[in-house]
């Protein structure tokens, strides 16, 4: 049995131990929230600004809603194409994806992604290993497009560290995609030999496992299928950019033309920072920083980030929660949700 076809499930941890591990993330969220909304110890947003938040150009509500629906429909379609070889339906993929996103918004340690890999494997007629490989490919495609978008739209005065980080993200993700596209069929065995020569280390073992999983996923999807997924990822993030643009127009936030597009890339890359569920803190800080560098008023940009994030948390969690509850209502002999969470491993397998 190969590393790409089998997975070692880490032992489950108690819910209490999982909650303890959320403390560093909560502290990170508090740090970013304080920097965004209480710089220099004073509130960045006045009570008058909060009361004055309103729809300045209601027309933009239409593209805001339409492209929100389109974005998550396309995400579901993209994942269903990755899962095509298992026979999983679009409906099942959409339900499980939205449920996992909702769980990530309210539960610690990105438990939604872990649920997608383990809890719903039987619903998708797939092994946890294969589902994990699709999640890896999904993240790789997203990071590549977001990093390219960030580099294209960043302001000239952006921090050299941010520019370097974006350069590295583009380079690593582009190299990963090229390697997967061009060498999925021939690289697995040489990589096994390479890792066998390296020192035994848990991190290296995880890296080997994840790379082999991604190679196996690409091999099954095929070159043309993977190129289609890359194109679909471009469309997905174009929809997200229009959502951010529409939100800015809705509340009358003024910035240059690139501001909302830089915000969508920076905000979503900020989810790579470990924090509290839903990315609270890094989201608002990234939205303010990106829009302020493109000419927006910092206080107005902070309020924009707060309002947009609140809306997205409510809608995504609401839709995912409804799909979860409807599906659960039709199940028999279902285990209580907290018991299911208790049996999940502490992290994705490696």
C-alpha cells in the first residue's frame, strides 16, 4: 500500500485540549483587531461613522448578491470536478463544502476542513486520502491566483516584506502547479527515493505524504482537467473581486480602481495566518491596509472590512448551517455533533 493510497489517522483529542490550542489564535486575532480599530490607544472609528454606515449606491447590491452566489457555486463545481472519479454528485460536494466553510467560521483549528476529509468521506464514496489530495490542490490553486493578483494590484509604497512574501507565494505555488501538471505521472517514485534518503523527521514525512497525495490527485484528474480547474479558479477570484468592489461602491468607500482587487487578494491570503475561527482580526487588518494604500480613508477602510466580514460570516455560516441541518434531519441513528468533533483528529493527516 502506497503513501498516496493510504492515510494514517492521527488519534482524536478531547474537545477541551482542542479548545486550549485556540488560545494563541485568539491572541493573534485580538492583536490585529487592536491594531486596526484602536491604533495609538484610540478608536479608529467614531460613533458617528458607525451610525452613518448606509447604502450609498443601492444598485451595487445586485452584483454583490449575484457574484456571491456565483462564487460559491463555482467553488462547489470546481470541487465536484476534482471528485469526479469517485462518482460524487455536485449536490453532495456543494453541501459538504458549504458545511465545512461554515464550521471553519465557528469552530477552532479549521475543523471544517478536517470534517470534509474524515466525516463526509462515506458521503462522497471516497477515501480520506483522496479527499485530502483535492483539498491540497484546491489551496494550491487559490494561493497561486491570489498571490499573482496581489502582485499585480499592490500599491507602489507597499512594504518590501509584503512584496517579498507575495513573490515567494507566487514562486512556490507556480512551481508546485507546474510540477504537478507536467510530472504527476513520473515524479512519484523519484520523490519517494529522495525522501527515503533524507533524515527521518515528522515534518518531512508529512511533506512527502502531501506531495504524493497531490500527485495522485493530478494524475487522476489529468492535464486538461487541471488546466480547466486553473481557469475556473481565475473566474472564482474574479467573482470575489467584484464582490469586494460592489461592497465598496455600496457604502461609498473611495479608493483607486485597484483598491478592492488588492483587498480581495490580501484579505484571503491573510487566512494563512493562524487566528480565531473565521479569520477575525487578520481579515479586517488586511482590508484596511490594502485599501488605505490605495487612497481610502483608513477609518472608512476599517469600517468597510468590519461590515463586509460580518456579512460574509453571517451568510456563509447561515447557508452552510442550513444545509448541514437539513441533511442531518434526514439521517437516522446520527451521532451528536459534539461527539463527532471529539472523534476527529487534531490535524489533517500526514
